[in-house]
């Protein structure tokens, strides 16, 4: 079943590096992703797709690229959808 989830990552980020990492992982997992809040210590990402792939995306991003340190992350919202879910792309993703 498809889901839409909003993930919030807290840590010390090189923003462009982390966003490139997010884009690459979303593309590899065939997920739709949109960027919300972006600061040097907080990045919010909304993703849509298969539940298991969302879990894999969350795990990969929690490890992050080597030049970023993810200290904590959480899902602040998850919506189940029977149809193909779509997340509008915002924030230049």
C-alpha cells in the first residue's frame, strides 16, 4: 500500500550534500519527494510511495552522507493511500 510520510531530520548538515543524498535515494527507490523546511540543523522531507520503500528511504537518510551528521529523525505524519500518492515538489528538489 502506498503512503505519504513527512520525515524530519535533525543534525549538522552540509545542506546541498544532504539534499543531493535525499534526491538520489528517492530516485533509486522510485519515490516522490518534496523538501519542506531546510536549515543547517533541520531538514523536512515529504515522501510518497510503497510503505517498505519509505522505510528503506528513512533508514538510508538517517545514516546520511558521510559529510553530514544526523542526530535524530522522526515521522511527523503518515497517510495511507490506495492510489498512487503524489507529493508536490517544492524547495527545488
